[in-house]
């Protein structure tokens, strides 16, 4: 039997993670990482970990991100060396900016093979710069020094950093693991090992509170990652809430749903805003962004554990953990916003044909408590910001960097991590950008995942930008709108998804009841 220090280290490392409760493992196969793959397979076979395998590292990383985004638990990502590590970068950046815990196990050549032209070798330490909370460059284990004794402390430190238990924000952590040949063996079995992982208490700083003047007309702005804290404050003091779709705060009687339009179409009401209290990371509306730059408006920023501080105008008067008011807030202020919001919704005509508004409303209505809805970073999430109803459901979006990369994979990860009905409302370019993530490992087991693709044959979101008014139609289409005519039905079938074409509200309602992996295509225009 071949003795492999690499296999011994890998088995103890993954056994330690699984024993500490970090048991969601995502793997893209490779040679240098083979010991890690074998150990992960052993834990999976013994039902001590869930193992998901993907063909490419970029898709794998976003799938892991989706799982951690939905569960709050760190996911383990295993890659081989070289460009495999670089392919993690988009998901690592999103996780960094949105506070999602990930643990990257990046296999590498030993130190003597670095910087000498060895195959599949590049500088992996520092490749993610400050997008990772910690980086460990672990030397290759040997027969004389197998490194096993230090694994418990290494794993504990990695988990605490990924979860932000030492006072920082959650996020990615990289363990760069050097291995020498022989790169693997059939023993030890990771499932048979127990590794003690020290634990510790969560470190929390002193809470800072602010007592505010209740006579100042105030609105609560809930961006991505806000959660129910924004709703609790608003309902305690009678404040209007402007809640983005992925804020987890778009519910309750204080939610003003059409605020992006009200801010621009009702200047008299908007001009009376004297203070905004910001939760999370608002990124969608220019009308909201203008409030932060208005010198007549006081900005209070509430610290956010995942998204961090928000102060794009550099005008925030206070950064606090919670606020209260010195006098009661005038009840008429909230009522005025409610009335204006209701008038807006009633006065806006509904299109004769299936529109983005109706699609948003129907998808939100079909999503029940405990189920999941992911919005892609396209025109649809901006439509949802206006038309999505007030409803307390699990709504996610990659708003850390607000890119379309990895959206299909993220939705898959959410479905795998929760095993609940998951829907993703996306545009056609968002789907095509991540089409390779339609590949699903049959061993993942059954999942209920719907991709509702609103196909307007290109990037219609760019029609609101300045070049749409200054360029010729031909130049604008080529440079920005990028028209496409991909047969999505053929694409879906090729990857083993059920394709359901939709043209009417009735057809959409029926499609949203389909179980399994379903690509629902709604053609517009």
C-alpha cells in the first residue's frame, strides 16, 4: 500500500471540517487535488458530508456561494492548481462584497516547484488580494512532518474567519495546500477519523445607539441584506420603508412599494424627506441614490454584518447599530406615503399582453413561505423594485457586485442547500452568460428549480442609459443591447431541462406549478 502524506493530511483536514459541521463540499476534479477529492468522496459515501461535483470551477464556485447565501453556513470549495484557482475569482469577489462564508481549498505545487516553470503553476497565494479574510499557505506534508497535529487549529481559525466570529465580516478564506507526489492513496479513510477542533465564543464589539429627533420626516431605506431589522424599526415608530426586492424587508404595513416612481413623480412629497436611515446595501434606483447626495437630507447608516457600511456620498452623519427616537413620529407622514403608493398602483395601466410587471407579481405570488426566489442582476429586479408585492419570502440576489455572472449556478446552490422549491427570475443574457451551469450532476438528487427566463432577445436594461439617446440604433444594438436569437428550447433539452414556453398569464401560472428542473421561457417583444 502506497504511503501518501498528502492523503493523510487531506483526510484529516476534511474530517475536521465535517466534524465541525462544515459538511457542504463542492468539487471540480483535478490531479493536484486528488487527495482532497478522495477524502471528500469518503465522507460523502459515509453520509458525513454532502458532495457536489461540477465540471468547471467558476460554475462550482457560484453553486457553493448560492448554498452558503441561503443557509449562512460555509461551503468548502476544492480545486486543483493553476487557472482552476483563478476561475473562483468572480464568486470570491461576490462573496467578499456580500459577506458570504466560503472556504477555498486550493491545491498547489510544493514550494520548490514554484517560479521555475512547472506545469499548471502560478502564484496562488495573494491571487484574491484582499477579497479573502485570511490566506494560509500550507507547506506540503512529508513523512517526517505530516502536519496533522496542527489541523484542528487551522480548521478552527478558518471557520471563525469565514463566519466573522472574531469580529470581522463573514467572507471567503483560502487554504492554499501544497502537495508532493505520491498525490493520493486509498488510506486513511476520512470517514473513520475524528479530529478535535477547538471552539470559541463569538467576539462582538460594544453596540452603538443613536437617539434621533422624531420631528424630522424620516424614511427607512432597506437595501440588499437588510433583514427584518428595518421593518421592526419602521413599524415601531411609524416610518415608511423603501425596501429593495432582496432586502428580506419587503413586507408589512409600512412598505411603500412604488418608491422609485414616487420619488421622481411626486416631488412635493419627496422634497419633505429630512432624514434617511439606511439598512444593508441599496443599489438599484438612481432616485434613491440622489437622496444620499442631497445636502438637505441627514443620512444615518446602520451597520450591516454581511454587507458592511454604506456611505456612497460620504455624508453619513452616524454609523450605528440601532436607533430610537426622542418623540413620537407624526402618523400623517406614513399615511401620506401609503396613499400616494396606492394611487400610483391603481393609476398605472396594466398591459393587455403579459408584461414584466405581471410576470414579477405572478412569480412573487406563486412563491410561498420557506421557498426561495432569486433575482438576476437585470431589468427584472428593477421592475420588481416597483411592482413586487409586500410579502415575507426568501428573496436573494447577488448584489455584492451586482453582476450577472453565475446566476444559474447561484440558484442551483440555493436549491441544493435548502432542498426547497427555488425560482430564479432572469433575463435571456443572464441565462446565456451562465449556460454551462445548466449541467447538473445526476447524483445531486432531485431538486425543484425553475428558471423563469424573460426573453426580450438582448440587453433591454441598457435602453435606459445615455447611449440609447445619442447613438444610432445600429451602433447601440451592437455595442450595448447585443441582440441574440438563441433557441432556448433546444438549449434546455440539450442539458436535460424541461422547457415550457409561456405567452399568457394562465400559461405562466400553470408553468410555475411544474416540479423538477424547468426552464420557463417568456418571450417579450
